[in-house]
């Protein structure tokens, strides 16, 4: 039952018979409005607000609130499902816009940039959900932010990892100050969705990629909660290094974030900092470094899709209400930046796509796929707290404790900037024979266009020969990753069978394709272990046979004998291993090389080869 303020009102039959009639009318009108105002305020109080931010709502209650908003404002809010979780839950997305521009086609026709805002990819870090409910409420229902989306379209995922969200409990975030209960970091298959963007193992990722390809957003905002040290800022933020981005996106981000949205956010009464990854968590004075984002992360994936991205990390030790309101304010500030000059973001996206499509036309084109720390540090001022270090009799290490009663300003060195490291060749096209379905499946998942050969054809290609593979000792996200491998490009003529997939590099998805298909790329299927079988010889030589083979090879090649003897002297482990000594010869024989062990199945085509295929 709704509570309201009941005030009996006696209206005069003849208003003109009473003095000060206009004043009384106004008084009567105000008294009559009171119950309606209280009713409306209560109706649009979010679940988190209703609990004074002690709790965060269930997924069902979250979606119910959003449906009530959509029912109240059908021309500005639309609630849809964009996928199904492994446990069978619908994945919810909300579209918010003015003028009924609630489809990708309407958004493009209206010249409105699309902002994808997502919360709950790590469901214990759930501020973005509760802030999003408040933001949409104030846009569509209360009139507090009526112009928030005059010139932009918001695509909002309130909870990305819905199964992880419903794995609800009080013991998942030991470092965090509220809410009382929260979701679990992994989804129901124990995958971290914020490491899955390229390999796309999880059903949630596959659904998200379809949503991305449907809307092709201009900006991704991903909301998280940090771990780590204690300090005064209630929020830190991160954008990808300019070396990872098309030039137009790097320029837009520098102005939009550090130049506009973050100063405005601080003007709302907050304190912000760039992302703080400390080189030594026991001593913050040693400075900060880049946390190593790559394409497997949200903003890293946006970068290889030629788009802007912003990572928001609220500070885990601030009260939950402070974190939610901080998220609310930073998102509305970024949306104001976009809304004020939508043409600038649209232009940056168009130029970024054109840049990506043009790169393969450069002679001997390459692009970086890994990055390293810039050795030149920059100064960083951090508003922090005094801390002490005590030798611990529990861990044997230093126990760090912060004193919030003693604010302190630190001048640190920041090694956050990056430089290109490993570069990969960008060909005219890539060729993937049809049997390598694990690779082709990921092309489909990411929406990368390709054609297939109608018939077999012989053509010159560049193929990487892979040797000396090493794997991680422990699994990561369900895979033993390929840590290291020697790569030797070789030119050869091969017959590509009918059905071979051809991926051109003169498209907007060139950088994405490079990061998926090149052996050097850290998130390629090769590195995630999907192609481990190419390192496994299927035929072998009996020791008694290889003994004879080795003597024959030595007799024919004195240099081989010299190499063998040198290895015996320099490598005691090799010298003590009979199998390794025989393998030295077998692996240099045609009996081994005929098996094409380590032949990377994705081949590169130059412009002449691509023309040859078109004949």
C-alpha cells in the first residue's frame, strides 16, 4: 500500500465570496499536490536508494524496475534481451534516446553517436547497475536530466554477467566496503568475461559480440571497482595508450576524458585520478605502471575495433553510496561531453575506420600487437594517506596499514605510457584452409567478413614456421597458454583447397583480424592453445632405426656432426638424454619435416596472390 499525506480540502462553492481567493487556490493546489509528489518520488526510488545503499537488488528486481521505466516512457526507453546465459537467464539491454531513436538505423539516420555503457561484467563490482538505474530514472521519469541524450543514444547493459550476479553472497569481495551482499567475479562456467573478448569462449561473450556488431558503438564505458592501495580519490579511470589506437580516437579521448569529462566530474565535488597500478603494493612511493590491458579486456577490445573506450574504477574502500553516486556523476559527465559535440565523436569513428582499412596498402605494412613500458617516467600527484610498514610474523612480509586521519600528498613517478613492442605483418589478405574451424568460428563470432574459394588453387603464400614452443605451467581461463614460440616466415607455393576462407585486410576490421589471426598476437587462438596439435608429430622413428639414420646423416654432412658435438659439450641435459640425442637427427630429416610440424595454418597473401585468386 502506498503511503501518502492525507489532507482534507474543503473548496468553497463560490470562490468570489471568499477573501484572498487566489492565495487560497494556490494553497489548496499545493496541498493537493503533496500526496502525488510523495507518491511519484517513492515510485521512482531505486532499490539501492530505498535501502540507503546497504544492499543492491536482485537481477529480477533490477529488470522489473527497468520495465516500469520503459512502460512509463516508451518513446525514450526500450528494454530488450540480447542473449541467454549458460544457466538460462535472459541478458538484458536497455536502449535510451530522445525522439524515438531506439534502433541502430534510427540512431545512424539521426546522426547520433552510440554509447555502450556496461555494468556487472564482474558482478561484485556492481555500482554501474545501481547508478544506471538512477541515471535512466532521472532522464526518463523525474525530469532531472531531460537533455542528457538529446544528441546521443545510450545502449546500457545493467548486468553483463547475469549468472555471476545471481551467485549472491557476502564473502566474495574481502577488499570492498559494501554492499552487504554481491555477485561473484566469474560467470557460471568460472570464466572471467573481462578476459574473454577475443577468444570468445563464453556464451555471454558471443551474445555481447552480436550486440556490438548490431550497434557498432562509438564509445564503450565499462564500470568496475578497484582493489589495491588506499587513497583519497573516489574514482580512477583508464583509457588505452595512444599507440594502441587510431590517431583520431587517441585525439578524441585526450580531449573528452582528461580535457573535459573528468574535470567536470571533479567540479561535481569528487576527486579522481588516472588508473593506479602500483609497481609495489607495499610501497606506493615507488610509482605506478601500466596494468597491461590488451584485447582480451574491454577497452583493449574497443581499441582493436577502432573505437573509444573508458574504464571506470571506483575505489573499493569508499562507502557503497559514494561509489554509486560517483559512477552516476562520471557517466553523466561523459555523456554531456558526447552530447555537447556529437559530431566530433562520429568524425573520430569514421576516420578511425578509414585509417584501419588503409593500413594494408602501405608497403611492408606492420602494426604492433604487443606493447612495452616507456622508460621515460612522468610525474604524478596523488592525494593519499600516510601509511606504515610493519614486519609481519604471519606472512614474513611487510604489513601495510593506511592512516585515514592523516592525508598526504605524494609526488610519484608514472610509467603508465607504452611503446610498441612486437609488430606483426599486415598482408593483403589471410588464407585459412576450411578444416581449421576453430579459427573460422571466431571470425564468425566477431563478425569479420570473408569469402571462400570455390575451387582449389595453387598460389604463393607466406607461412610462419613455429618451433620451440613453451606453455604456461598453470591454466589461465581454462587454457594452458602458449608462452613462447620461435616464428620463422617462409615463402612457399601451396594448394589452397576449395572452401578456404579469405579474409581481406583492406577493411575496417583489419586490426581486429590481425589480432585474431597472427601468430604473434597474444590473444590469437594459437596463444590460447586452440592449435596445440600442430606441434605434435604423429609419426616417429624407432631408436634402432634412427641410430642408423643418424650415422648416415653424419656421413653425408660433416657440418651436422660438428653441430651435434658442440651441443653435447654445451648442453649437459641434452647429452644425458638418449631420446633428445636421437631427436636431434630425426627432426632434421625429411621423415620429420614431411609432417609439417609447427606449420601455422593461417597463411598470408600479398596483393599479387590476392589478384591471382580473383582470376
